[in-house]
């Protein structure tokens, strides 16, 4: 079996997810500093969850005899406004889920990585739905009421 595709996909996910996880942690710290304790903790917990996926893909690469290469994150500016951040995160989530759907067929010859990626895709869909639900809730109850719920 040729694991070239597996290694490329795994490396891409490790690099992209490491960067986005760090942004989630920093956003969580920012939101906590603004008094939005629940929202901040949600993103800090999200960081921890994403790092578990980074570990799974890293371990898969190591199992296949490949030493992962770490790419330094691109510069990112944190977003102070929680609603604006969720809108930006939703855009990224949609793009990520779409990319994962496209990647799935390329992993069909490697059931182990396919199963890891399938589970990761389901997790990312849940994150996408959470973003959508929060924006819908903001529309229904108003931003001020939603922000109070995030304290």
C-alpha cells in the first residue's frame, strides 16, 4: 500500500489544525479577559480537543515511519467582538469540512487513516453546527442577551 497520500493529508492536518487550535486558545483567553467566562472556556476546551486530533495524526505518521514536519503558524489577529469571531470561525469551519469531504476518497486505501479522518470530520461538523446555532441564537434573542449567557 502506498502511504504517500496518507502522509500528505496527515501532515497538512497536523499543520493546519495546530495553528487553528492555537488561535482558539488565544481567542478563549481574550474572551475570558473580557468577562465572557463561558465563551472563553469553550474555546480553550476546543483547543484541547483539537490537540488530541493533532496527536492522533502525528502518531499515525510516526507509526508509518515518518517524522512530522512542523510549520510555523501564519500571523493572525485576534477578533475582539465575539459575534464577529464566530462568523469568521464559521467560514473557516465550512471550508474545512468541505476539504475533509474531498479528502475522504483519497484515503480509502488506508482504512486506519480513513477512520481517524471520518471521526475528525464528524467532530468538525459538530463545531460548524455550534457556530451556526450561536449565530441563529443571536438573531433570536439579540446580541446583548446572548453575551450575558456567555459570562
